[in-house]
């Protein structure tokens, strides 16, 4: 989502109502985020030594990769460590390559579809 400026602005933010033919002006996009230092900066400074040896965070009980914001902060502080982490992520992705081929994805789709058909929904 990006704000449009210049010559394309009128075309992008003007909409014609199909019933009345009235021109309606849309409100431009607006984003607001924390900057300098950012909401997660203090958390990163305190807990990065626990996050990056294992390369995961636990959010609401779910284990997931650290946010990109933390990766960027670590890259500024310790580029060598971040390069090693990126290399390890690449190797992990390659280890699962056989599970992502077209034939394998088609098989996985059939299995998922069969599983969904076990519990049909009857809409009124």
C-alpha cells in the first residue's frame, strides 16, 4: 500500500458510483508506525542473546522466525552472525525442497481435500 502522488493521483483517488454516476473522492492511504527507536527495540536489546542462538521467538505459544525488524537490527550490530543465520535458513529450506515439487504439492492438495471432505458442511 503506497500513497499515489503526481499525475496519477486524480485517477487513483477518484471513483465513479455505477448507479448515480457521481464522482467520489477516496481518502489517500495513511500509515503510522513507531520509529526511532521503534516499539521492539528495547525488547530486542534485552532478549536478542536468547533469540538468535536458536533463531526463533515464541509468540502466543507459537514458535516462529524472528521478525525482520530484529534481523535488520542484528545485521547492524553483528553482520557476521546474521550472515551465518541466513546461511542456516537457506540450508533448512533446501532440506525441504523435495516436499515442494509440483508432483508432491499436487499429492498434498489431494490429501488435504480428502481430509476436508470427511467433515462436510451443510449450508441451509
